[in-house]
């Protein structure tokens, strides 16, 4: 599952937009998502686009129609990710759309790691994470990620703490793009 927003200037990648301009940031994001979809398409899993805003995301023609789309709904990032993972009901990995280095092998590593654990994270160098996966929806209480300090160096640590008592694993670290310095 890929968490993504419709690539509209000023509504997506705004931190990057402050560095390079809102239109170039939206352009980068649109093309990054297209590249990402090519990179992770694989018969071993279904790719679902978790879109926002809900109505515009469901109707957008920015992405191939072959991919299922689910509206993210309201709430903060944690609320929306948990809602999407619970809806999936089985082993699920959720990734961000702004990770240029991601490959099929990274996604496969996330799913393989879930075979031995309840929750998996793919850390990012900035203290966040590019992937969260859960083996079963039962480990995902609706409010499990309520106390996470999103977009901070504490996001991964806070999220790991939310799953205390569960088997948690980390996979490879990959960088996301938040600012101009992060661009490949």
C-alpha cells in the first residue's frame, strides 16, 4: 500500500516546495510516484494506492487505473495508516511515495520479515520510516499510533514504543525526500 496525495502544487511535498518551489515539488512527486509504481509492481503482492484527498484522489487520472485506490479518510498520518492497514486484513506493508531508492527486493524483505514478526519498520535516516508493516490487523488498535511525533526525529522511536510487547523488526534504512538536499 502506498500512502500518497494528489500532486497539486502547495498541497504535496510542501517542505520540498519551500526549497525548490511548489510547482517543481509537485512535478517531482508526480513523476516519483510513476517511477515508484514501475519499480514495485510484482505478482507476489497487490499494490493499493491509499489516496488523499479522498474524492479527488479516487477520481484522479495521475496514476494508472490498474491499481486499486482506497480513500485515506481523516485524521493524522497515524490514523490514516492504521485505517488502511486494518482494511487490508492480512499481512500488509505501507510505504511512502517519496522514497527514490525503493525496489521490489525492499518490499519483499518487508513481507519476509513479517513472517517472523508482528510489526516491521523500514527506518529512514531522519528518524522516521519509509515502511511500516503488520502481520495481522489484530496488532493494530485504531489509536495505536496516536502519540507519535510525526515529521520529527522521534517518529520511529514513538511508533516502536506504541507496539510494546509485540515482535518488532527493522529492515534496511532508506532515505525519503523532504527537502532539496534529499533529492537524488
